[in-house]
């Protein structure tokens, strides 16, 4: 599936289609069940041409399972949701339940992950703030076995429609996508940038927007941990821009005749208008 947006943006890496499926594609990479991994690796790999799949046993980490729509897996975190709330904030060090949680978690966690559990990632100020964060997440339990990441050019026209399309973009191209998202709208707030994990901004947030009469695109990779993982694969200047499928089609239809064919954009990217 060719994209007018991708051509106009002169993307060097492919947009990625996020697809719900009940069958794993034969060519899809997948984590081993029960092994840690960051689903953003798989998403970044798909941007470089490699299809990947995730299911309820191969989501890599609890946040990734939440982010792709396999329910509230924070409850399954070692020590439960209360421990997760400390992991994301102040850590378990000095907590009355530290000995019990440590005995459960240390044998199964990587050393760096255990250090984060002990001292906290410090992304939110307190466990109370993490509880509020979880309450505000659009938790989703999708009606499919797999979430598939496939390079958009590899999606056949007669295939089931993706749930969303994810672009990896630099500041100039992010700016262009924000303009295009609002180009044919009666509102100028057709893009949102929530505080969330990298996987949540390409999964459950676009899922929620897809249900809206006027869906919004979701900017992501504001998650510092996800940025570190993606930087190792794609470099460090990129953000994600996730577009619910219906909105993607709207934006595709608006490329012709838009600013993307005018001199300011062409000068900014140093190219000629797309044919």
C-alpha cells in the first residue's frame, strides 16, 4: 500500500500499519513467551521493513501488554499494581513490603530493571500520581489474538484495514503532519500529545481516538525509556505520529492541492513536489 503522505514527506523509513489479527503472519518476528523485550524495538524494526507480531504471552513487558490492548496487565506486575505504582515513581526501597516484593522480583528481573524497581523510575511524583495515571489510561482488551506491525508498503490493498498507521518523523515532518491533520477540519486541535508510554501512544490511545466522530492523531516517543530503545535502532531525533485508520484516509485524500505541494514545504525539505 503506497502512501501519498509518505511520498510528500520524503520519508526515509516506512510508516507502520498496526493491525489486529487472529493469525500470526508467517514472516513475523516475535518475542519468546515470558522473555523481556520492548515492543518499540518491533515497531522500529517494522519501520525498517520487518513485520512483527505480539500476543498475550509475548508482549515483552507489562507496559507493552497494556499499550497494545491486552488489558490491565499492571495487576500482574511482580507484587501487583501497588508495586507497579512504586516502580514508576519512588521505588520500593524502604517500603514495608520491600522484603517480600524483592524476594519475588529480584530472581526474575534484569539487574537494571531491579534497580529501577528498588529506587523508582521517577516518571511520576508518587504512587498516588501513578494510580491517577492508570485511572486515566484508556485500558483496552482487544478482540483479537495478535497485534501485528507491518511496513505500510507491505500491506495488500485487499487486506483487513489497520487500526492505525504510525509515522516516525523528525521535527519538520512532525510539523507537516500536524498541519495536515488539521487541514480539512473545523477544529485546530486534531492532534494530542498525552503523557504515556511509547507503546501506549501507538496502541490504546489511537484505539480510543478511532471511536470518536472526529478522531485525533497521537504524538508519542515522549517516553524517555522508549526513546532510549528506539535511538539504538533509528537514531535520536524522531517522534511517533499515530493516526487512526479513518483519519489516515482523510489525511491521504488531502495531500493533493495542499501546502505539501507549495514552495515553503519544498524548500524546507529541499526537494521537488511529489508527482
